[in-house]
C-alpha cells in the first residue's frame, strides 16, 4: 500500500470502513444518509467506497462536489458527472452545461440553474428505469451557505429541492450528503432539510484497523515486516486512529529512515506529533482549527477562541458551571448561562468539544495540544 498524504485514497485501499460503508448502503432504500464528522476523518473516502459498491449493486451513481461559488457551476458539474455515468445522454447534457454557464448576469444563470436542477434530477430518474438513482454530493453545505449569503433563503431552497427529490420518488432515489461544515452554518432551518435521512457519524477507525493501516504503509515504504508490525500500534495511537494523521506519521517515520538516520522506536513516535505541532510551516494544517473560527462564528469568533482556551488548558472535562466561573473571572464577554450553553453546543456540533454526561472536553487530544501551541 502506498502513501497518499492528504490526497484521495482509492476505494480498494481504504481501511477500517467496511461497517460504515455497509451502514450507508443499508440507508439507500430509505432515501440515503448524511455523513457527519470532523474534517479529516475520511467522509470523502467513505463516500467513494460507497459509490463503488452502489455501482456494483446496479444503481445509477451521480457524484459531484458542491464546493462551488454558484448554483450554475454546481448543476453544470452534476450534468457532466451524469454524462460520464450515462454516455448516451452526453450530447444533451453538454448543451445544458453551455446554457447554464453562458450569459452576463450570474443571478439569471443561477435562476436557470435552480430550474435546471429539478429538470436534471427528474430526467435522471426517468432514464434510470428500474435502477435506483443515488446522488452523492460532497461539500453540500458549502454551496448552500454561499447561496444563503448571496440571497437569504436560497441556500435553504437548494437543500429543500434535494429533500423534495427524495420524498417525491421514494425508494427510486437516494442522496448521500457530506461536507466539512455543518448544516447549522447555513441557516437555523437547514438541519431540518435532512431530518428524513439517516445521520451516520464518521469518526476514527478501530484501533486494530488503524494499526493494520500503519503497518501496511510502513511495510510499503520499505521497512521490514517485523519492524513495521512492531512500530505500527504506536503510530496508530499517536495519530488517534485517524487515517489522515497516520499517513503523516508514517511519512515522517519513513523520511527519517530513508535519510539514513535510523528507525524510530515506538516510544519516539509521539515526538513526531510534537514536531508537527511546533513546525512553523504547519505541515498538518492544524492552524485551520483557529483560522476558521471567523468563518464559522463571525463576530463571536474572539469569544469562542477564549472559550476554547479554557478547555484547552483544563486537566479534566468541565461542566457548564465550572466554565462559567472561569468566564466571569477572566472577563470573557458572555452574559447569561444560557448563552454559554449555546456556545458550547455550537462547539460540539463543530467537533471541537465532545460531551460526556454533563461535562465537555476537546474531542481530540491532538487538536487540544495544537490549540495550546497555536494560541501560545
């Protein structure tokens, strides 16, 4: 198995997602699922595995990224993907794409796109015959939020179109939605647009699967089978069983080996995490957890950052009253207890915090360490 650091892993090389993939496949007769989880936990890789499996089961699979600025760009991309899936329809779809991307006024193009999406989906179902149409949309909330910011209600309208598509056609269609931001960032109403489909959480993989992945990558990188087997559990643990971090740790381990230095011992693997956190070039892009706050929370971002500081330096999970006491003693401008609870709930939804009982802590100890280092 070859390293794919930060890139797209081929479906056959994805490790530890068999049960998750089965859960998504099982959701398709019931209109599909929305994949929920922190960035880097592998939602896109899981989606690609399910796309492969759905095709093998005979479904018409249409997959596209909604990470677009305009409605028209997304529908044109969707039409292109459908043309690839159904070549007999390619010429007609090509004309549609030209229509969508032509014209001087973007608002007019997006108006045409909203109608074209309905038409495109209806025709896909008609042409599929007895085959189920499964629509995979990655970064669906990115487009919805962009639309909502351009014109209030347009992002919700886009999401409701997808919901209506599912409900009108029943078992004939399904959507599998994923994204790096939550639906709550689109609008207060947006989460209700997916309350008809299953929510499947995509988290770290099992510890034994993570160790197997690390072992395969280390062996594929040139270490002996014995050495790879010995080192792999430490790599998996240091990477919190998250394939993205495991790939980075394996790459760093192999770089030391190939540089003629030496093979790391398991006890030294955590030092690679420290090195990545302290590296000014930020090779794991951990500053993103800080930098996206303004994008996520707007004017509340400075308050949210200070709230995360409290959790980052806490030796144990905190309940609301413990946090409230620190908020008041440090002068963080949070008014009532209810406002604090609202902030905490938002941080849980965005996978910064995780709740156990009535207490919260950082969801990732690695990100917690990085936060302390980044905030200094």
